[in-house]
C-alpha cells in the first residue's frame, strides 16, 4: 500500500504564525485519508541560511519553528487515526536517553502512531547554540539511534560507543504495545549510510529533487544493504517529496501527478509526501487540498 504524507510546513505562516488555526487543520487532516502528518524541526536558526546545501532556504531565519515532540504530543490528543511523523528531526541535538524517552512517551500517547524521520542537520550555528559538536554530528546520530534502539528493545539496556555509554539502564515505558518505532533517515545513500539504515532503519528520505538516475542507484544500494544485513529488501520504504506539475493556478493535475508517481514507483519509491504550503494560500483552501489528496491516494492504490 502506497502511503501519502502531508507536511504542515508553512501552514503556520498562512495562519499569522498562530498555532490554533493549524490545530483546526490537523483535525481536518485526521478526518481525511492522508496517512501521515509531518512536522519539521529546527531548534534555533542562525542568520546564515545561505549555507543550506540544497538550494535557497525557503524561509527567513526569524520564521517560527514549533518544537516537534511537544507539538506532536498535543496533536496526539486531538487526533485518532493519522500517523504522526517528523520530517526531519535533527536527532543529534537531543541527548540519546532523552530522545528515547520522548519517543516512547509520544508513541504511548498516540497509540502507536509515531513515525520518526531523522537527519543530521546542516547549520553550524544551531549546533553551537545547543552545545553539540557540528563536526561529529553524523557519528553522534549513528551512535544515538543505535542507543535508542537498545533502550526501546531491551530492559535493562546496555550500549557502548565513543560518545554514548550506559550499562543496564531502564527506559520505560517502551513503545506502544512493544512495537518497533519506524525510523526513516534523511541521509545521502552512501555505502556507509546504507549499511547503517539497513541496521537500524525502516525507510529512506531522499533529498528533494534527487535525479531519477541517482534515486534508482541509491535504492538498489539500500536494498543490497538490506539483503547483506539479513533483512528482506522488499521491506525497505522510500518516500519522495513530490512537487506536482500544474496546469493552472489551482490544484495540480491529478492524472499527470499520478503518472509521475507511478514512474517513481517503478524505480522503487513506495511513499510520497506533499507540502501543504505548495497548494494553499489561506486556511480555507485546505479542504480542496485534502479532497485532491484523497483522489491521489485512491488512484495510486487502485
């Protein structure tokens, strides 16, 4: 089953940087067929957004960023069905034990609907403000998520690495119904990262606008890494951020969008994410977007 995610990114700006109208929209999303609601993360933002490695950063540095785990805890209380995701959480900015406890608490609150998308971050000033080594962020993330898996799976848990060490600690409650919290990684699919994702992950989040040739090569590498790790390669999930083509100023063309999605499915993509701010100019536009996404989901799963 192909799943559809919708990012809340940018909706608060359309609502005057107020959270209450966004929460009303969350209730509408929960009543739709959207599978996962996505919240984006920045703890703080420095002024040098020109360092963003994927093109022009889409917002000014003083844009409000809601803390994802706190916001999702509230969303858990006002929703019943939609999965709650991060896309992405800058994992190394959180201490491993604290992140593990935040995730299990949130997973319990939402009844096992948490889907954790994580990455290593890109802005040096953000790491400096959190007193975390920017240079070591990739290693910190790898050690951190291995430690989280240990704390989620074992009680007591033990983990030893360069930066994260503990013996026989208890991190309870565990995930809801002792489930495996899905971990999706927003990392370049290098050989080392592919092996790491195969070890502790469940999905891959390619950088937006990744060329299709690179996408296909990376998925092949990831599936091979799954096979080497003794995991079923077909269980790998890959979610692409879609930028649909439009015929006019309204909703993008449904047939063309689904055709593009099917082409990406043939390369190994399993899921798709849409950014709500690409579609709506005001909160009253949201129902039309959700109806369009209902049609997309139905067509791609027909």
